[in-house]
């Protein structure tokens, strides 16, 4: 009995010693560093204890707009913009995360410094939306949306919002303007 108890303690210690530490800049389908798709607003102070969190309160709860939460490094550099599912609710989960800092990367090394070729090589593109000033590339595999400024497109594709943009229309060297991870599904 004593040997099995000591064996259990040894196994537990081995498990905890070998546990992989979470990379604080890794972007996945259900997490960004320690932030997950089930994280509540009230838990952000703990997750970003070494950073600064800024919340803008619009003052008019009847406008229906979301109150974004900005996350900054202590030095002032903006890292992320979090959008809670419900405004002014500390138990609300995070609906989407805009990634600003280039240190945040997917498992396939896609960051805000990547190009369209990097995205299309690493992931299967699910959909391309043609907006006024940008195109948005959706990748369902990681719940991500990548925005590319229309200035990166050939001139004949920039102004027609009814035009269906195909992968072949986008230059390989088109830079990502920003990207989001969406958890609202």
C-alpha cells in the first residue's frame, strides 16, 4: 500500500514537472495565449496581470454598440482588442479578439506581419468578402478573419464592391492589415 502511494506521488510530480507551459503569444482556434473562448470579462485582470487593460464605456447603453477592451503592455504598446459578447457584463465571454501585436502567431506562424501567400499556403481559405476599403479572408480552421487593404489589390479590383474576389486576384505579397479570431459561433 505504501509503495503504491509513493508511486502515485512520483507519477503526479512527473506529470506536473513535464507539463508544457502555454506560450502567451500562441494563437489557436479556441485560445490566444491564456485567453480562451470561455474566458469571462471578470477574469481578464488575472490573465493579463502584467499588462494594462483599458475599457471604453460609451455612456449610452441603448446604442447597442459593444464596449471594446484594449490590452496594452506596461510600456504602452497595444497588444489586443477584445470584444465581449455582452456590453457592461462582467460574466460575459469574449466574442472576438483583434490581434495587433506581431508577436501573436498561429501554430503555422501567421501574424500581422504575414502576407496573403503565407495565409493561403498555411490554411484553406473558406471565404473572401469584398468590403468598401478592404477584403476579408476567412479561415474556418482557426476561426480567423484576415483583413487586407484594397490598396494592396490591382487598381481594377479596388472600387467594385459587387465584384467577387477570388484567391487568384490577390497578389501574393499583399500585407495583412489586421486579423481577428472569432468565438461567437
